C-alpha cells in the first residue's frame, strides 16, 4: 500500500508544506473517525485535474465500517462522487440527506474540504454505515457534535493545530475517556470512562459543572501535576497539547490528559478533553527500569569479581618457578579478562545487547600490549560486528581473544614483527569473522581435527557448542594463518 507522501509526490502538485499539513491531520485521523462513527478517506487532487487519489483511509473503532476493502492508492475520476467534486470546487462542506448504497449497505456521505493557508488542498469524505442506526445516546450526541466542530475547523483551515503535539506513544483515544468543557473550562459532559478516571483520583460526585482545572488542583497534589500554566492551558481547554499528571510512588494514579480546543466558527467555544489512565503502564515502566538497573549492577559486580580472580591468578603465576605453569596461569588470566570486558560493556548498556566493535577493539589492544613476548605485533580491525546479544558476545569474545593470542604467540619468529587483521562481515543472519596474520603459517601436515592445543580446543568447543557456528583454519592469502568463523546471529 503506497504512503501518503509517495502519492502526493507521484500524482499531485502539492508542496512540502501541504504534505506536512496533511500528515498533521493524519496524526488525529483515528480521533476524528471514532467521534464520527464513520470511515474517513482523504482525496488528493490529481495534477492533471481528472480526479482524485485516495491518500489515506481510517476506519472507526466505535462503529461498523463502510469500507471493507483498502482503497488507498485508488483513483476517483471527476463525476464519480459528486459530493467530493462539490467540496473541492466550492470550498465548503457538502452533504446530502439521502444515503448512498454500497454493496447493499446504506452509507451517509459527507465531503469536507481540507484548507491550508486560504486554499483547499484535499477533500475528506466521511462515510457512515447506517445499518443498525438507532436513536443516539447522550454520549453519541456529544461525540458527533465534537466531530462536527472539528470538521468545520478543517474546512476553515483551523485544524489541525501546528502547535505542540503529543510526545506520548500512549496518547489518549476517544474511548479511553471523553470530557467536553465550555469556553470557561467548565465540564458540560463526561463519558462514563472519563468520569471513572476522575473517580480514581478521588472524585465522589459528578464531574459535570466543575471547572476541570480547579477540580484537578483539589484532587492531585502539586508535586504530581504539571506547572500552573500547563495545567490551566490543558485542563481549561485553551491549548492543543497534552500533559501527564498524578503518578508517583505506591499506587498513585497516572493520567495522560489531552486537550483539543474547538473553534468551529473562529471563536473559542470550549474543548474536548481526552483522558487515559496509564497507571499500570507507568508501574510496568518503573519495574522495567528497576530490572534494567539491577541487571547492569549484576554485570558490574561480575566484572569486578572476574578482575579479582584475574589478579589472584596473576599473583599466583609470579610465585611459580615452573615456566609452563606460569604460562598456563597467564593464559587463564587473559581468558578471564576477555569475559570481564564483555560484562563491563553490558554494565553500561541499557539493553542486553552490545556493540561488539568496541569489545573487539579493546581485546585487540590487549593483544597488542601483552600478546607476545618475542615479537612486535600490530592488530587492526576491518568491517563491523554490529550489535550482538549478550549470549553471543561472551563466548565470541573468548574465541576472538584466543585466536588473536594464538596468532601473536605462535605465528611470528622471535625478534620479528607482523600484523594481525580481525575481519568481521554480516550477511543477513550470518556473521563471518576471520583472524589473519602475515606470519610463518601453519606447520606442514597440520590437521585441525588432530590438534591437541588447549586454546584451539576451547575455540572449537565455544564455536560449535555455544555459538552454533563453524570453524576453519588454513593458510592466509598473505602467507600466514587464517582462522575463520561463521555463526548465526539475529
């Protein structure tokens, strides 16, 4: 299905400012459809003047749909829908009393011109499925009146508002709680859900008749509500914006409140206030924050403990006279250190994933600093590992460290120098890693399956069992040794 911006650029002469206005309107698409109990279709004028393109469509959640199929991207020739033509040409709302029949369904159609900067840039058709229509309730009457006010503002170019928009991904919907206030900010109607929201704040009587801002000051402590200017602007229905109030420790109720001022004839007549109880969402947010902080603290403590173990092993190595035993302990120190690097990175991360390039670079620096006592070795990285889960990062860090350390220790002659290249490349869900050196290469007749080296045994076990990958070892293009790893990643 094509996007609004794609249709605008492909089929119309509307400019970027027009597109931005239509996108602002689409941001409140669902609110208007739910208040109207009707499907909305945005018709965009074809640059050749032969008709209109359907650039947007929204179905109501409060009533039956009039459009079963998606029509975005379809073309409507001039003359097919006379109301759309009339709204475009005359620049005013066009409606008829008699319904149209679509697939044996009676549909009431209304066409609303979308005006920006004094000119009509699109037409919205409001299509109401009339099957099962009955005498509307007081709630439905207030919904329809608010929808009528909004459509009049759209036709006059007074809606959408270019003012501050909602920053909340969980912005209120019509069904969450609806309150209508007059020009003074006094409640004239509250939906059952809207009343329930204020009952949770401590309201004991009815909401109708109260100045909403004053009532909120009585029910919500000052430290749990926005500043006075924001509170008066939003709860008084003067500013097109939202705010959050309540919350705090314990079982404090948290609300998101959104105001949409209504000026259907240019004069402020009041506003509709949408409310949403987000108490459970905020509680879960706090639990997640606490959990994330706890996990990071665990990684930090694990890192500290591993560094302590490494320090103890290093002290033990210095007290041992046997060169072989001391060397084995130093290898253990490096292996513990490579795991500690991963936990240190995870202790600073918000999620249980890490940018592995930083870990690889730190491991490479360790090899450069202390990797070989007999040769001068440089290590550089090519390519990127990307972001990896912690379950992959820990064993992969040990594997990379082990392969680079083996290359530094066994790949070069005493007193010589050389370079180790760590390459990483992702192909979809596969990560390919290679450690190459330009040293003397593998001994004649070397067979990986017959190798007895502890380091290679650790690498093979981690690659095949922990990472579910495949290890190869052979001659590099530069004449040295190449160790290759291929493993699946998400």
